[in-house]
């Protein structure tokens, strides 16, 4: 990627990230289209690619190559010399707290979640074609890649636009547009690690025939939402049953973290307001969901933030944050934050965002796209 293209992406993201440019996104502006054009115009580099992974960001994950969801920003906060740039923190506003993002003890989120559940339940379902509807969800993401070998580590950032079309029957097409990796470790990166991080720019199309034998969506975003029509308890069972994070042993104290991550993944499908309401009511029943206050998300939209934290006060303390619209009760985005360094990262300032996903579009359309579009 040429230096001017890197600058173009950073400038573009400053527009849709109010913490960067001090501006709100223009609802009529095709920001996703602009970013797609920038990524598509980048000159391809080495085409060796890392396998796509959706993993929980832990110190153990840093022992190999870990890919964490997120998107590209430039950081206006000062950072220690030699530190790796990472997506900057959103500005959370909560009465009585100077910086909720850097506090372990926060007020419970139960009452606000129940209020937002009512807001969501009052929304009309999104319109869809009378026959053969296809769900379409577009997200802006940032993939932070960390490679560790022989006691050395290196990291890179990869911008991504993800588009998923899925039918109620389980057929789906996913188009992922990745920009070239931006090396965050500088000239001192060992050559072997540089090769691992040098993914190039690409557009990859995936086709899925149907849901897998476990009932999860074959494309990896949880149980197909059209089957989640039961009670709140049944919805929680469906969420757990379709989550790749909640299969097998779940570390003590991490269930709420994984439930929130699973809710975020589920929203890569077109989630109805009724189901979203049930999810917030379920989450309100968890004791360790905290309220972080008001915030503007990466696309400049007003939201309310809720979080859960694991390994508080320890190396690798991690916080999962969900941002919900107070106007619609629908999910706007997720933020994954390390409050302390898990080890093996070149980032030197904490807390730091290690990934996020912004849900740009969620609607029903009339058909799947033609492969090779």
C-alpha cells in the first residue's frame, strides 16, 4: 500500500470516528463505499494469507498468530515513544467518573439494559421481500495480527470490510475486503515475522451451503436467528449452543464475556428488534455487566455502553464492550479492550483497544449476490 493510500484511509476513518476527527459521519455519505474503493485500489503485495480466526484475545492466543476484530483509526492521544499505534479509545461519559474506560468498579448495567430492551421491543421489524428474503449485514472491522516466534513478537493492522448475505435456510455468501497489513513493529521486525504479517490486499468470497450439523450457522456467526423464537431462557440456550466460544470448558468468571461476544457475532445476521430485546433482558440478568455511560461510536452515532471485565487487576485484564443505540435499542458495535498488557504485544500504552466491529448496515434484500461480483 502506498503511503498516500494509508493517509487516505486514516483521513477517511477520522471522518467516521469522532474521537479522531471531531466530526460526525454524514448519514448520506457512502463511507463504506469510499473505504472499499481505497482498499480495492491498493497495489497487491505478497499474497500469503493468514487463516481467518475469530478468537478470544488472551495471552495464550498471542503465542501463535491471533486475529482480533476491529477497524482502522489513527490515534490523537500521545503515546510512549516506540509504542505501536492501535485503535484509539472511544470517549465514554458517565457522571462521577473522569474516565470510565480506565476504571474497574462501575455501576451495574441492569436498569439501563432493561430500558433498552423495552425500546428495542417497541421497534417495527425491518421490512423484507414477501418471498425468499435474504439478510444482508455490512461491518467495518479492524484485524490486529500478532505473531510470536523465538521470543520475538510483531504486530500489524489490517482494515476489513465484511459483507454477509444469508438466507433463512442457511445458504450464504460472504465477501471480505482486506487492505494490506500496516506493520506496527517497525524496521526491527525479524524477517520471519515480517513474512507472516505480510498478507497483502485481497477480496475473498466464501460460499456456504447450509447450517452445520450442530445447528450453528455454517458461516460462523452463531445459531441462525430465525430459529431463535422461544422464551428468554431458550434464547440463551440457543445462543450458547451456537457459539464457538461457549463449547466445552469456559474459564471461571468468563461466561458473561463470552455471552457478550456471542451476541456481537450473532448481529452479523439480521437480528429482529424482538430478539435483540430478549438478548438485552437476558444480559440484564447477569451480575457482572457494568454501565460505562454515553458514547459516540466509530460511525458518529449516539450510544450507551455496557461492559464486562475478566482477570481484573491481572496481566491481560480484558474488557468486552457493547454499544447500543438509545433510539432503537439495537447493537451499534463491539469494542475489545486490554486494560493491562497480557505480554507479547508491542503496544505500550494501556488500556488499549485491540479490536472492534462497527455494524454499518443490517437489512433484508431480495437475493444472494452472484459469485464473482
